[in-house]
C-alpha cells in the first residue's frame, strides 16, 4: 500500500491543475461560452429582473435536460427547497425526514415552515440518505386517517428530503418506493447533483418534486438561482404562481389571490444559467476526467477516494477522500490549506448545531464516522 505524504498529494493537485504556485480553489466557476453575450443582450433589453425571455428559456432548457414536465426558476436553491416542501403539503409542527450530513439549507428550508427535521443515517456507499435506515425508521410510522404518523412523537411525517451528497446519487428509487407506501412525498435535494443520473434517470426527477441550486460554487452557476421540477401539473402551475407573488395575470391591475413569495429568478441570472447549461455535458465530462485521475492516484494508498456508486453517473461536483482517522484528516486539512490548496471537511452534522440539537435521529453511526474522516479536494473544471 502506498503511503502518500501530504506534500506528494499537494504536488499531484498542482500538477493536475497546472498551477505550480498560488491559490487553488475548491471549486471555481468557469465561463467559457455565451455568458457575456447573453448578459449584454439582457442589459440591452432592459428586462433585467423577473420578466424576460431568458427566464422562460432557463425553464425550458431544464425541462428538456432533466425530462421533467414542469420547471420553475427561482432565486436560489434554498427558496426552491422551501417552496418544494410547501407544495408537498408540509405544515407547521410536521416531521420531515432528512439527513444530518447535509448543507444547512436543507434544514433551514424545513424550519421556514416551522416543521422539524428528523435525521436518518446515510449510506456509506452513496453518502446520501440510507434506504435501510429509512426502512428502519418507518417501522415506527403508521397510517392513521390517511396520514403517516410517527408513533413515538405523535407527529405527522409530511415529507422526506434526501440529498444527493457531493453529486453522488442516493438509492433514490428505493427511497421513493418506501415513502410511497406511507404516502410520504419525496422532495429531492438535488442542489449538488445536476447532471447526475441513477439507472439512467436524472436525480431530482424521482420524487414528487426536485430542487436544484445554481450557486457560484455549483457545476453550473448563475450567481444564485434555483429550479423546482415536477411532473405534477397542479403543483407545477401552483409553484410558478406562488413564487411570483401569487399575482393574478392582468395587464395593469395588481390583484393577488394567495400569500405569495418574491422568489422569482431575475432575467440576468437566467441569462447566465442558459449559457452555462449549454456547456453542462462538457463540464461533467471534464470533471469526470479529474475524478478518474484522482481515483487512479489514490488507488492502493492509505487515502480512499470516494467513487461513484454502482448504477450511477455522478457529476463529481466535489471530489472526496476518506482518511483512516480524524487526526489524519485534520493534519491533511492543515497542510493543504497552508499550501494554498483549498480543501475542506464535510459540513458540521446538522444534529450538532444548536438550533437542531433537539431533533430526533437514529444514532447516525455512518454520518458521524464519515464526517470525522472525509475531506473534499479541488474539483474545478480543468482548463486544457
């Protein structure tokens, strides 16, 4: 087994990105297509806010790419999650099944509704919600008057939000199948997995609703931006209405028929998104080449590269490695960041944050182990 030193790993990353000195980011955006052209068109049109042709085009491109029947462009991925949960029927006091190994936006969106996350463990192969752990949790759930009730707490289980961690698809077909038995809608957090597929189908399109993020650090970015997808006509139309302030269409009158949300995606952001989406498959191929290089480099070493699960194609949004111990992880983080090669640990587990310490969980054995040993390493599109 190779015993790679921190210096050797740092040198490999510098050689791969052809940057012998200076800062190497974790994931930088790449603008190599029609970004400037589309932005200038938008500025010249004066339609820079939420009304404009690029918003429609953004939604159309996402429908075509994912195969979803409806796509709703919003201002960011967190807004997409919030609205997705509302459309799924989540209400104050409900429980929402999700994972503790996740970015905080997942739990924040649940909290906006004043619902409560219940944390189920992740699968070490996918880093996403474990179907086995979900099945174990559901043994404490029963159907009462058509509702899924968590017997120990007496609360309704209103939704399940699996997150496709770092772009790796979870075992989403089984998750949806289990939830369907209890009439629990699945709202996929596909913020990180645009372009990833499970058994040939895009993440975000398995559940009742799916959500994506286009933040500055994502595979495709438009500065902010988010998308909600669904095949449900009623939810698709309702989502578009609610995210545009619930305004009743009229040429000059301002009549609103519901408490709405100013979640509209500006035309400027949509223009950038369209230009980026035109390059998406090239980005993914590029990033998969980087992942393959990492996998080969770390093979037979004390550092384990996290490879895509079987039956999946990952976009490898963020490449990840696992160390043998927490101390090994910490020394690597120290060495790489001191050398201006950006690396980071997994997020602090959600159940350890002060605002979610009271939430229920199943022990989270895998989540705790993974969070203590995992490191994300540079994953930007490489300029050849």
